[in-house]
C-alpha cells in the first residue's frame, strides 16, 4: 500500500497565513520598540 505524500492545499494556505501573521507581528513589535527607543512621537 503506497503512502500518500501529497500536501493538501489548505495546509499550504494555513502555513502561508501563519508565516505572514508572524512576520507582520515581528515587524510591528520591532518597529514599535525602535520608535520608542529613538524617542520619536508619531501623531495618531
């Protein structure tokens, strides 16, 4: 009996969404730290 080694489309979509979310979170986290460390005031 052969094993099915194909990856489901939904697993790929889930992985991409998680990777994008983690990347966006890292950028926001580092960006907010860099802005506060520089002492910049951003209106809004």
